[in-house]
């Protein structure tokens, strides 16, 4: 049992790799231990049918921090874009689609009033998102015993609020706690516009448009504008290529990466994290352990409740991390045809969420561990921009599907209400029916399909609950309350253990800031870390 | 409880019929929703029974929790400050437990009944906290407060009384030991424990045999001048013996509303109960920090001049307020005027001379005295019979 490393990072998700790279760049000897066979975590490319591969979990890049891309020299290490600045197209079954690309809206249906309201809304919320982006670029302040650095962050937040001007400031304070539904009703008439914006506010969250805090979710989604994105982007080779680029960059900086090694426990000596034990039984020692695994895995699974104090075990047992987003991958023998959608727009982001009540109803179902026959979808056809993912002439259609319950009664492979069909088969059929309302011939084109429910995502990507953000991004679980009070600023409540994944501030999405901020905090603390 | 003319909201202990018959003063108080006597006949006579003969106290309302299962010891060891692994089977340990902030939630006694089989007696309700503490442990937790009736038999003739009742060999039981007897088809557990600082025992029995136990006990104890006592006499005895009372001498941390009102074990003079060498237990991180940075308060036993109990007094040093009194009494056996005080650090070192600002009333006239007092190192009452095995005949 030797201590050959200063830091062991659990998990080679993008945040783990980012954190490791920054630490290595500062001279630390870093080992990253990853359970899976490839780097990137939920930023992954997987073959789901012979000859067909796809971004298995996350599919779009829209908020990867430019500082991170620059510092890790991702493009030099192989990151290529298949497409950038893609528009979001809200599909209409009769073909009257609404296209949103950054600040621009294309629609035959939108009134002049709505267009004007949109401009005002977009500008205003853009300013709020800018303020958030700045706050997210540093560690969250602590409210008690705040020191100078925290005061500066608070000051920046306060100053930022002040600089917004009095009207904006009171407006932000008002709307950030409210729900998207009411806010949309306040601004717009167009059901389509209201729907596409509220879809973004609830994507990845166990929330419907009427859930308080969804405006925060919307602003979070808008962060990317400050990071150089005008819409979503697609990575060439799928999200796994981003993981590979990050791993290459980390290796060049001296990070040692061990894939296919599951950590079975984070070990402590005299109340301080001192290393990890692998599933193989091998023990590794280091002065610090940093986990990019989700907080429940980290604390409950790896540290173990019995090795922490009760108050903390209690906090961990109470966090909300049940995912509701599923993934459906379809292997198609040709390019699908969507009513009223020209070929050029097939490579964009396609959204099915006709109106806000539709979304709310789809959400209602998961409250009762059910699924709605009318789910909402975020669809990509990645092979339009990057044909390598399918055999020649063939295509992949891949969707993020909301809302899927974590556990329908009897489990996903248990019997559904339709005789002979499991929940998995039934839900797949419902989603296909839904897509077919917009792309009538699609069912005949499907040669293979794969549904990944939150339970499957949990298993395949090692995230408790299969949650997009590892932990729900609700107002009681953000900033200094993330992941839970008592564990903040990337420290964990167990000395020597830090968090650097989506469960830490600021949250999930392929962004890299959790990893970067955690590394900065560890380096700032120096010997005291 | 049947509805009737004497229906009451108060709960009754399994001994109630006997207690009520003996309670001449009808001076009832409440304890955890139970109606219990403050005094039966005369508080002072009851106190003297504890110190000179034998006194009996109904402690059935005490919260009692049974913790069993493969991880029972590990779970309790993480919960309380003491090293539970050092409390052997058949032994009882006094301990406190803290929240993560290292603040005392409660104190109590832990009975090690068998391998991974414990009973925790607690002042405050603790079922929710026990369940939180059980996260990650394979244990079962049962609230058996209502399944176990209990009597404390305390005083010099307590052993002789119990021997006369037929508890053969009891004189060999060591302090903080426990043993079992059969009693009319039930198991009677006896522990050599108590809250009076005297020779004494606690008897634990199923409620259906409670009244019979009371009757046998008082029959056997008659020649030994046995007497029931209420909570007032107990309070006097425990102050004389230097025992803290939860809710009086400290605010249970999780029920403190105002910040800064709770106390750590160090601040309550209970450092001897804290095993910092355990790798993890609730409050350890905070207590480590406290050790490094220093405590805010110190618990002090004060010997106060004069005979006016320093109830609720301010404690002064050079005219400035440095603390307050939480419990005080003029202790008849030790013949000293004792006060428990919470003093701001660095005050409270043994030998320090301070002043108690005492207010008292005589025939509607309030008087203030400034009584010199000094910090003493150990309780004023601690007789050899409390520890002797066998305790000897009195
Ligand atoms: C359905 C779905 C769709 C999404 N779509 C998008 C999207 O389009 N765009 C976007 O930006 N974000 C998307 N997200 C969110 C995004 O995928 C995550 O927030 C992000 O990838 C989290 O990155 P991370 O590095 O913090 O954690 P992860 O990527 O989860 O990395 C954690 C790593 O730790 C490893 N690990 C866990 N336990 C152990 C162990 N015991 N031993 C060793 N290793 C371990 C895991 O294998 C994993 O590699 C989506 C999420 C979901 C669930």
C-alpha cells in the first residue's frame, strides 16, 4: 500500500477529468479511477445496435465553459465539432413549426406583440443568466463564517444585482422563485413559444412548468450564451469524443488514468479520507480524494453512512436525486421525414412539447410512478451532421424523453397495462407513436431501438437515480446548499474528501465548472486541504 | 383508559394505584405525560429515607429503547461519545450523545443486556434520532418505554431490603452491574444504578407484575424503614451527588431554539465520557475543533458560603458577570451549599473564588446577598457504600 499520488479522483466523468487536469497542471500527482471502460462519464458514445452508435446519455453541448476548453486545449487533443449553433425547432404535427435560434424566432404564427415581448424577455433573462454565469465561475460563498473570498463573491453577486438596475433586480428576485408557467402567461400568447421555453426550464428536472424554481432552471439553461454558444452544438464522433479529448489532455498533463476500475470504498484514517479500495481489493493511498461520482454514491456507497456522523448521513439520505429523463435510440434504415420540415432543418434540435399543459400533464404522471402516453421529447438526428454514426445511407434518431418515472410499479420489465407488453416495451411504443405523429413513416424505418430508463442510466453511467444533475437542481439544492448544507465549497464534511461532479456547485450539464472550481478550491487551500 | 368521571389526559404508570395510595400530599407533577408525585408526604423525610434507610422512586416514564441486531454495538458506538465496546455484557454505562455540532443532545444509561443487545434509557424522546443513527447499520430499534416498568430503590438499606425480598446473591453485584431474577413468572432485571449517588438499585419488570413487585418490596422493606420518594427529594439527592439533569443543567441541543444555548460535553465537565480515539462518532469533528480552539464555557461545582441556595444566581468575578447557576441546593447530609454553574472561560478552575448574587424572599421581602463561593473539584457527597461490594449491612 503505497502513496504514489497526491490526489485520487473517483470517476472519469468530464468534471473528474477537468479537475484532475487542473490539479496536475499545478504540479499535483493525480490518479483518476473510473469504473467504466471509457472516459467522459455521461459524455459517452456507445454502439447500441450493430453499426449504429450514438451519444448514449448527454447529446448536446451548450454550456461547456470556454475557459475549460481553452485551458485543456481540447481542440488540440482531438475535439471536433460536427455542428454548432443549432436551432431548436418546436415541432407541429401539421407542419407549422417554430424555430428558435438564439434571439431569433421563425414562425408564421407569432403575433407582433409576442415578437416584441420576446425581445424584452430575451434581453432581460439574458442579463440574469450573465449574472449567474459569473457567480458560477467561482465557488459558492459560505453564508456563515464568510471570509474575504466569499465576501467578494457575495459582493460580486450583490454588485451584479445592483448593476442590473433597480427594475431588473426586483424583477429577478421576483421571478427566480416563481414558476415558468406563470411567467410565460405573463409575457406571451403563443402556446408554441411558451412551450418551447418552458420545455427548456424543466429539461432534466423532476419538475413541470408549474413547479416553483423552474425559472431558475430556464436561466441555468441560458448560461451557454455567456460561454459562446448560440444554441446547441454536436460533437463529431459523439459525446464520447469529448471525453476522449479531455482524457488525452489530462494524460499530457501527467494525470494517470485507470479505466475499468471500480472504487468500492473511500477509506478514512482517523476521521480523514486517506485513499480508496478498488473492487479488486487493491488499496490506493493519497493525501486527498476527490469524487466526481454523484453525492449519494460518494457518501452512501463509497464512504458509507457508518463512517460519517449522523447529521450528515441524514442529509445525504434526504437529498432528491430521482431522475425522470429517459433516452430512446433508434436505428433507422433511412432519413426520417417530418411533416413540413425540410432536410436542412433535420440536423437541428427537434422538440416535441406542443403546449405547457401537455408538459405539465406528462410531468403529473411521474409523481405517481406512471408515464404519460404523451411524453415530451428533445430529438437529435446526429447522423445528419456526422454520418459516421450509422452505416451508409442509414441514420440514428436519438431522443431525450420526459417524463419517465424512476420505477413504475413492478419495475420497467414488469407487466404494463397492455397485455403482453412490459413497461419498457409499452413506453417505447408510446414514444414511437408520438414521434410518428410528426414523422408518419418512421415506424417502418426502425431496424433497432434501445430505451434507457432512469434505472438503466443509473446502472450504465453510475449515477444514483439517473439524474441529469446528479442531484435535483432545485432552489434548496443550489449554491451553498449544494449538495447539502454542511458540505459546500467542494469540501464534504469528511476531511480530505472533495466533490467535483455535477452534484456540487453549480450543477450538471457538460460544463466543466464543477471540476474546475473544485480544483481551484483544493489548490487555494494548499496544505490545509 | 376508560372514560369516566376521573378521566384525565395524564398517563399513569403501572405503579399508579400504589403510588396514588401513598401520595398523601396529592402533589402531582408531570413527567413525559405521566402524572408522578413531586412529594408523597414530606420532601425532607423522603430525602432522609434515601440517605439513611431506603427510598423508592417510580421511574417508569423514563424513555427506554431496545437496540439489537448485528450492528447494535457499532451503531451505538457511532452515536454516543463513550467507547461502547468497553461496556461489557452485564454492565451499564452512563453516557451522553451529541449532534454533528458536538453539542449534547441528551444523557442516559446504556444497559448491555447481551451480545449486540442494548437498552438505552434517555431523558428525552429519542426514537427519531435513533432511527437516523441507524442509517447504514443493521439494527432494530424498539421503543419499549411502555413495556418496562421500573423502580429505583436507593439508600443504605436498599440491598438488605432486596435480599429480604429474596434476591439472593444481590450483594455481590458491582456498581453499574446488572443481573436477572425470576419473579412470579416474569424476569426481574436489577441493576446497581441510580440517580442519588448512594448505594442503590433499579428494578425493571413487565408492567403486569408491577403492583406485585411494589407490594413485595414494601413488605420486605418495612423493617428497613422503606419509603417512597418523589421528584423533589430526588432532585436534592442528585445535586448533592453532582449529577447533571438534562433540560435543567443543559438544553438538549436539538430542542434549543436560540443559537449558542447548547453545550458540548467538554463544557459540561463530561470530558471523561468522550473517547476521542474512536475514529468516528457524532460530534467528533466539532469536538476536535473545540479541543484545538478552546471551549466557550466551563461547568463548575460551587461551594457557596451561607445556607441560602443560589437558585438562578448570577456568578460574579470582580463585580462582572461571568456565569449563571443552573441547579442549587443546601445539601443536608454533606452540610454544604452547592451550586452548579456555567461559567465563561477561562473562569471555573478548581479553587477560583467567585461571588454568587443570591436573591431570596422571606415573608414577601426580597433580599439580595453577595455570597462568596469557590470552585470545588468533586461532588460533596460520595460515600464508600456507593462502591462497596458487598455493600455491608446498615
Ligand atoms: C438523460 C440525460 C440526458 C442528458 N443530456 C445532456 C445534454 O444533452 N447536454 C448536457 O450538457 N448535459 C446533459 N445531461 C447532463 C450531463 O450528462 C451530466 O450532468 C454530466 O455529464 C455530469 O458530468 P460529471 O462529470 O459531473 O459526472 P458523470 O459524467 O456522471 O461522471 C461520473 C463518473 O464517475 C464514475 N463512477 C461512479 N461511481 C464510481 C465508482 N464507484 N468507481 C469508479 N468510478 C465511478 C462514473 O462511471 C462516471 O464516469 C444529460 C443527463 C441525462 C441523465
